[in-house]
C-alpha cells in the first residue's frame, strides 16, 4: 500500500517542468489557505494609520474659509 505522498510523487515526477511548477504553486496556495483559516480573527481595534487619519479628519476644516487660493497669485513676486 502506498501513501498519499508517494502517490502524489509518482504522479508528478514525470510532469514537464511548467506543469510541475503549477503543482508546487498549488501546494503553496493550499498551505496559505490553511494558515489563513487557522489564523486568529483580526482585531477590532483601529490600526495606527486609521488613528492618524482620524486626527487629520478632526482638523480638516480648521482652515475652511481662511485661505483663498486666488489671493496667493495676487502678489508682486508672481506678476
């Protein structure tokens, strides 16, 4: 009686290299999928980048109405 690993080896040892690479790639995918399924669920805490973005959004309107782009071009150095 042969093991499953031996059967897989026998089936793949005579494959052309491109097909053997596909098999190896598929094995990598299966391992990745298994690892993802057993990984703990992501935390519900916000990421550091999200916290930074929240700070930006809080201050985003601070200059609202105090800055007029057109006024910047009305300077002698720009004429």
